[in-house]
C-alpha cells in the first residue's frame, strides 16, 4: 500500500494511475483545497482499480497519523503542497504553513507509524538562478521566491532527518515543468480560477475561454527573449515516482534526483507547438518580468537515467496534443457543465 498525500491533484492523480497499473494499492489523503474527488473517480475508470480515499489536511497531526496507520502503507509519496510562485510572493505565510509545517506533521506521523520510505515532491526552484546549464543535482541550492524556499527548507529537513537516522529511505524529486495530460483525456491539470501555470492558460486561450496570453518578460538573455524552461510530460513524471519507489526498496539514503528532459523550450516555442497541435491561434502580448522568475532552467537527467533506469518518452508535440485533448473534453475541468 502506498499512501499518497495530495493524490487528487494534477501530478498526484497521474501518479496514482501509474502506481495502480504497476500493481500497487493506493490510499489518497487530500483536503481538496486545489483538487477534486472527480479526478480519483477518473483514475479508477482508467485503471479499473479502486482508490481508497481519506479526506483530510496534513496539518492535522492526529487525523493524519490515524489515516496512515489504518492504511497499512509501506511508503509515502508526498504531493500535498501549494505550488504557485507568484501566489507565494503575495502570501508567504500561507506557503510556509502548508508546505513546511504540513511536511513536519507528515514526518511525525510516519515516525509514529514506523513508515520510513518517502518520495518527496520537490522542485527545480531550489536551484535558484542557475549558475550553469544543464542543471545537475550538485548545483548550489538557493531560492528566489517563498515557494522555492519552502521546498529548500523541506529538503534540508529531510537531509537532517536522514543524518539522524540512516534507516530512512528518501527520494527527493526535483521537478522541472510538468505539462500535458493523460492520453485518455480523462485527467489533466485543472486550475481553480485564473491559471498560475503556463500550459493551462495557453489551452484556455486556444479554446477561446480567455482573450490572450500574457507573456511575462521579452528581454531575457535567451534566443527569443522569453523564458526558457524544461517541459516534461506529466505521465513521464509520474513514472519517475514509481521508479523511485522501486529504487527505495533496494537502498536506504536521501537522494535528490532531477526529473526533466534536458531540453529547454522558450515560452514562444511552446505557444507555436500548441498552435500546431490544436490548429488554433494563441494571441499573446508581453508584460514586464514577474518577481522571482529566472531566464532559463533545464535539467541534466543523467542521475535519473543511471539510478532509476528512467527516461522521458514524450516530446513537446505530445505534451501539447495531450493538453489540448484534455482541454477539449473538459472545458470546465472536473466541474460539470452548467445546464
């Protein structure tokens, strides 16, 4: 049994699919602050297998400990975190409360239940403004915004925990930029309100739900002046978690691993690829750079390839096509169409 915090969210739901298809049982613990129970019903449709669901908040220690104990889980995958860079700049205390204190609560619960295998959802934001590209896991760590600092704090906590007790098996997965959707079109990214992430915003503009895309910054030192990112298909990312669990079965330790493709694409390159995949025009305009954003970031995925036997399978065209399929089939995300 795998205990998945935040398992109803974007990356969590796709990981649940891959866990179930790999033969694992899954218990999801989620407070639905930025997700929907409908995603898990669709996970069950895709896989033909049941998901056990417990509604709860990771900042409620007793409820969390009870749920983990009753699940009988042998490992935890921890997704339950707030994740929008811009929002974290505006609401830093909310991010420190949910992400850092929530993780401490989870680690106490794991200790109480004698569960010592953890896959943690970290982020490439812990590299700050990169000193070199591609980014390897030994790159100096820093952060340029509160969201990134919460991830870095949690990583430090996990490293300290492992140093205090080498029986822990911890995988720290540093995501680059997950986009795309399950090829079934049944699950995908479902932001509440105005999307904070690029791909759902592009999708909604292509679908005519929003007038135009605002691109933050056109004066970066990149080939076309727009930010460059390492976009990775969410299914490839999900498979990275399954491979990490298998690795943790074999070896104790606290290991940071990049999950990215090693290929950087600019915002304008993504827009053009999406226009090709959707057959729609994506109008855009430029605005000033956002606080906390950086010019370019892309991974060296060599450690994941060597350690996990994992390699991304989907290119940018597939990421855009799957996103568009999800958008077309679910114009309101998981919310039902209004009668």
